[in-house]
């Protein structure tokens, strides 16, 4: 049973409302009790669904409309922590949307092979001369330059990046890009980046 006075009053109001609706149906349809009970049950279920949906509105909004990035001001972007515990952002690279995981342990922007091809890089001509140590062991990397990178209202050109030949599911937004921001603040499940 909830102990918060506001919650107790809401529960009390809900019980009174349900009793009132029930009384209305039963009094108005005394001769047809079976049908009245069915109608009452339908209305109680509808009301319960509305109350449940309202109670879980935050969860529903995040699940149905997962806004991971919000442009707070001309110089600030806010990211919301994902269900996996990481911060994710969708940037536009060479005109194509690419989903990144923010990774302060990565030195560069690191594209997966799949994302590299989507943004117009020819995977067959990449030279994987570099090496990076990952949690899954060493992988080859190819140095590239991205024509344009757009993140919210911020646009950068000729951005240095790497392409990994390892099994990378999500591209990484590393420190070489994050250093373009003057401040990075994490508070709870929010990350704010300012330029």
C-alpha cells in the first residue's frame, strides 16, 4: 500500500470514481443485471488501461519515442543513457544517419565496415595498416577522413576517423571527436555536451 499522501488520495479518488460508475450502471439497469455487469466490467477495464498507461507514461514515451538526443541550446546537446547503460547518438556522416555509441575509451571515431560502406567509403580500397586493442583482442584499422559530420546543429568537415576490420556492431564516437566540445557533463542518465 502506498504511503505517500498524494498517492493515497489518488487511490481513494479512483475507488470513489469506480464506485460511482458502478452504482450508476447498477441503478440505471436494475432489470438487466447481467448486461449491466458486463458493461461495467468493460468500462472498468478501459479506465484501468488509461490509469496504467498514465502511470507508465515515461516508460511508454521512452520505448515508443526514444529521443536519445535533444538540442538544448545552440551550443549544447543532451544525450539520454540507453537501456544498455551506454550513451548513444545518431550523427549524419556524409549525409547518411549513423548510430554511434559514445566511447571515451576509444581514441577516434571508429566506423564499422557496414557503416563505412553506407557513408560512401569503398571498403575494398581501405588499407588496414593500423592496430587497435579492443576487449575482443587486436583489430586492424584504416585511417579515413569523413567529408561531413553533423551532430545536431554542429557540422564539421574533413573529420579524421578510423574503420575497423573487427566485429564491430556499433560505430564508436571516440575522444578525437568528443574533444571538439568544451565541456562534457554526466548527471544521472543524461550527458550534456557543450561547444
